[in-house]
C-alpha cells in the first residue's frame, strides 16, 4: 500500500550558501513551509524564500487552525525568538 506521497529533490534558483533545514510543516502537497536560516515556501512548483528574518535561525514551525504559522528559534545574538507569520493565501 502506498500513501501517494513521493520524494524528490528541490532546486531553487536563489540558493543560499548558509542554508539549513530544521523544521517543516505541510498544509497540503502544494503548501509546504520550511525553516532554518529563514522561511521558505513550496507551492508545488517553485520554492520561494521569504525575507521575514534577517540573522538568527529558526528551529521548528507549526500551523495554527487560523492559517498562521508559528516558528521558534534564536536571533543573531542567540536570544530566544518566537515568530508569528500570517500566510499570504
């Protein structure tokens, strides 16, 4: 039995040299959010980098029932950080 999910390699045009992937939340196959040294969004076709964060690192992400995303991490000075991101749907 298969789940209908498949794995593949994502290529992004604006690749960063300081990339990290620490947390992922998938709202659907066409709405996947990833965190590390920033927030990235996969829409089923392209991977887009958000400019929400400058410095620091996000360690995990989750989605609230209202559609907002919540991420936790640390800023560039290693202070705890909680970030609320309203999804642009």
